[in-house]
C-alpha cells in the first residue's frame, strides 16, 4: 500500500504577502524601462507645450542617444518599493479574502472576486502612493532642463527630500486617481482575463499553461490599458507637479479637462504602447514568479 494522501499544507498569510510582493518586484526588473517611457510620454506636451515626441520609439531612441542606455532604469529603486508596498498589499489582501470567502473547494463567485479585487487594489494603491510619487518624479526628471532637475539619488532620498521640501502630505499626492486607477485596472483585468482565457480554450483550443496565460494577459491588457490610461495620465501629471506652500492643487477631473482643452482628447492615451506592453507582461511575470514561490513552498513543506 502507498502512503495515505496528505492534505496540502496551506500557505501562511504572511508568506502570501511576501510572495506577492517579491513576484511583483521581480516582474518590475523586466518592465521598468517601459514604465519610464510611459511616464515620459505622458508628460510630453504638458501645459500646452509643443509635443516633444511623436512616438514611443522616437522617445526611446532620444533617451538612449542623449542620456545613455542605463537611463531606462532610472527610478528602479522606486519601482521596486512600489511593488514591495502596492503588490504585497494588493495580492496579500486578495488571496487572504479569496480563501476566507471560499466555501470548501468552491471559490467565490465572479462578483465576489471582482469586489475583493477592487478592494485589494484600492488598499494597495493607497499604501503604494508614496513610492509611486517618487517613481513618477525619478523617471520624468531627465526631460527637465538641468537646472530644474530634482536629481534624487534613490527612492529613500526622494521620499526624504519630498517630506522636507514639500511636506509629508505630498507623499500621498494623487492618491485619489491612483486608487481610482487601481479599481479600474483590477475590475477590467478580472473580467477580461477570465473571458479571454475561456475564449482561447474553447475557440482557439489553447491548453492550460504559460502560453495561454500570456495571450490572455495581453488581450486583457489591451482593454485594461484603454480603460485606465486616462486616469493614469491624470495621476502622473498631478504627482510630478511640485507642491508649493498652501497652493491648491488641481484635481484629477480638472487635469483631464485641461489636457483635453490644451492637447486634444487623444492626449489622454499618450504612452499607450509602453503602458500596454508593460501591463500584460508584468501581469504574466508576476503570476509566473508567484506560482513558482508557491510551488517551492509546497515542495519544502511536503518534505518536512
């Protein structure tokens, strides 16, 4: 007789948070250049100025020529901290609530999954906003004249200087559109990713695996990008602006109206290609790494 079947040991909640954040950080190491391109494109033409770059490729070549190849990784420390805070919180809360609301082997229904996904996204976005502010500023710094650049050394230097020069409230500048974007992204991703997987399996005869996950993520990312980019560009513009004393800052709606008035409605989708090519692969990479962490834990715990 073989050994009796042993029930799989559940992954502790603290490790779910750790694995989620670590997976997001590893994914960021691959897509950080796309974040920089997206942020630079979104800042292009700010304030009604002449559009700086025609395409993302034009921008990429200009950065490499004028600032060097390694510039594409400016702000990596902020990107990693953002994942350590945002993704750790988002995936940790999501998996915790998912398990809590599951009934035996039956997962929550779609509406419940969408709701906990949006809630987890909002919580993660709020926690991750300080790192997001630093990321936007560090990736956008190179487009400014030399005498106006902030020249943050790393994310810690950025956060400390922002606190000292503009007040700690600036850490949460743009928190409202950041949380709004998180709701849109999580809702859109959940709905379109599962639908795309179902279509690819039933119509295109895909099999479960990395190829299916990648294709479904890219389809989902296309729709998610189109839906969330206007909120993302408002967030980027707000977070990049300097806080001066008690000066009232423009809200996301005012920023969007200003962009439409000064740059045209299609300016709300500036940086679409790097944004799209970041969101799909980053999702795939994050979940691939997450699955590997989970599988490694189960192997180790099974041998204990």
